[in-house]
C-alpha cells in the first residue's frame, strides 16, 4: 500500500480566473474584442475584471487568450468564435 506524499506549504497558490464565451462577429461588429484582449495580454498590464452587477474581482493579468473559429466565411473568419481568457491575480 502506498502512503500519501508529504506536502510542504510554501504559500498560497496563484489565484486564477477563467472566462469563456462566444462571439458572433457578423452581429457584434467584428474581431475587435478578441484583438483588444490579445493586445492587453501582450502588454501585461493588470486589469480589474467586474461582474455584471459592478462588483470588482481585484487586479488580474491576462495570461492567455484562446479562440476557436467555426463556420468560416469566405474571408476565413469564423461566424461563431468561442473564446477563453485565463487570468492570474496581480498584487496591484
């Protein structure tokens, strides 16, 4: 029988948030939202995500933005784009 591994506490793990959603660029004005998120992620500037009711989560840095295009149009842009944003807590 195998014993559980011993653990050493070295502080709290990174606090993470993940948001997922779907865009329909032909109805919502194109890819500017995804482009803006990718630019913010590259800049590494902390952002303050908020709930729909206006309450803030605190400061987070966007670590990763992924998108998946479906039902491509003639320009190669998806008519439906599923996206996911991964954020990690920032001290400021």
